[in-house]
């Protein structure tokens, strides 16, 4: 669910995640009048979305609260690599019983007073299941680390809408293929194989199996104690 006033943008340059949202500008779809410069998109706010896989250190945290805290910390250092102090830290729960989640958020008051205060909100939703236990086979893919993240970056100039961030994270659902269509009871039977030999009306019926013996091609259980020998000849 894309928040109002935002749009899906080109995600090919993303370092993390699979989707990028950027803020729309008022009148962005309207043509720019002659002689006027088009409004520039906000470059100090964006939203990243993606699977919380092992490419991120936070993916190693099985607890969603710890994963969200680690994600917010790591993403803050990556996108705001300037000296400053973290303030206004928040943590909380997200999601439902089927899709539990957590978020972590904070602001960064930079040492450089010319920089507006930075903001970050990171949410994690889904279920974390160990992919492989020692000595155990692989967990089926549908039961592996099925978690997703939302990272919303902003500044005091373009502050984060925390309510919209939570709504966006809570709207994430695992993709499931649609069910196969129901068979049509009125559908015509499949056509006969034109290369199949015709049935011989004069062919005798198959012989019946002797009493006590299963028909040819039908497997029967055998007691190992009474099984015939299988020793090689000679």
C-alpha cells in the first residue's frame, strides 16, 4: 500500500531492498509552463522496502524487535554518515498474530548545525524460522526466514510520517500463487489420441489370476523370512 503523496521509483540503483518510494511533488503530473523550471523532487526523504535476508546484519536477529533496532542502527550509519547524536529513540510493536513485527526509530542531531536533523524509521514484519538446524535437513522454503522490512528516511525539513510508515509495514503480506481454476463440469472430454491403435473387438479378455495369486503387475508384501533367495548363479 503506497502512502498518499508517494510513488514507486526506479530501484535499480538500490544498495538494499527491492523497492524504492519517493515523494511526489505538487503538480508533478501537470506540464511545466514555458519559461519555468520544473519542481525538483525531495532528495532528503525516501522509503526502502525489501526482504530481510542475510545480506543485512539485521537478518541474523531472530527476534523482530532486535532486528528492527539493528536495521535502524545500520541503515542510519549508512545513509547518515555524519557526526551527531541520536535522540528521540522509539521502539514498538507492529503487525498481527500471523504477521508479527516491530519498529525502531530515532533522530540524529548533527554536529554541523547547517544540516537539518536526520530521521529514520525501520520496521520488520514476518516470521523468523532457522533455515537449518545442526544435523537437520533444510527447512522448506515457505518456512524459512519469511520477513520483510521498511526503512523510511527523512529530515526535519521532510519529516517521517510515522503513522503512514506503520500502515505501510502492516500492509505487507507474503505472496501466494492463486488457486488453480475449478474444473468445468460442462467441459468436453479430452479428444482421443489419433495415434492410438483401435481396440480389437475380437481380443479375448485378460486371463484371471489363479487363486491365491495377485494379478501380474500388482505388488504384494513378502515376508523377508520366507523370501526366495537372490544369490548369484555359480
